[in-house]
C-alpha cells in the first residue's frame, strides 16, 4: 500500500505495512458526547442556584450554541483532522443538470398527475397535523402569550411557501415542534432574584 492510499483510509505506516488508526473516530465520539453533556448541563442552569439569574438564563437559552463553540475550540486545539462538513464556495443548485426553476411536467407523462394524488393527500394530512399540533402546543395558557392564535393564517402562509419551494426544488417544511418550543423558552421573562439561590419565577413571554 502506498502512503497516499494509507492516509486516504485513515491509517498510518509502520515499516512497510499500513495500520488503521482510530484517532479520528475516537475524537469524533468524544466531541459528540461532550457536546451533548455540555448542552444538557447548560440547559439545566436556568433552575440552578449558582450565578445571577441573567447569567443562568443566558447559558440556558444558548446552551447548544455555547456547547458547540466550546467543543469546536477543543477540536482545533487538539489538532486531530476530524471529518468536517464540505461547504460549497458558490451559491448554485447542487446538480448542474438543472436550473433554479423546475418545470412541473419536465419529461413526466400526463398519467403521473392522478397517480400523485394519493401521496399528495397523505403529505397534506401530515403537514396539517404537524402544523396544528405545534401551534396548539405553543399557544398553551402556561406560556402566557398575549397575541391570539392564527391557525388559519399559518396554514395559508405555509401553503403558499410550499408551492414556491416546490417549483424551486427545495424541501417542504412545517413548524418544527422542538424548535418552536425552544423559541418560546428563549423568549420567557423571569422575575429578578433578590436573594442568592432564589429560583426565578416565570412572568411571561417578551416580544421582539
């Protein structure tokens, strides 16, 4: 085996033989576990008795981002060439065989239209249920929101956007339940703690 082929498979030379090295795999596992535990720890700081309430709220709201930044710095300091995401240098379609706009019947026979009715119906039910369930969770009384809910307006905007991204060849999207709940949690306003160790009380959600 040549030196180039050995490095390509992530190995190292020992004499005339190529031996596998698992430093990248081990480092990737450690980074994943470390990011997870840091995010959980920072997220639970909101109800902790340490630090002022503003610092605890800051670490809790940006727990994932802070954890990723810390573990990325550790990865850079250690210096192991762990796999990274390859980001293209230009903004263009991922496949050179198509443009920005996708014709609806580009090479497809007419009989594919009635054939797509059943999958489209299932997708419509899925989008409706996911969107409405997320909206109901976000608009619970426990969140103390001041604005009224806009179930029909949300679906209207979502339907128009799905039509647009369909012609552009982009994936459809709905209200992400976990991200929506995290967004509400990041906008929560808590009472100021006067005594050390006092747990803050939820007051409401601020507008931005």
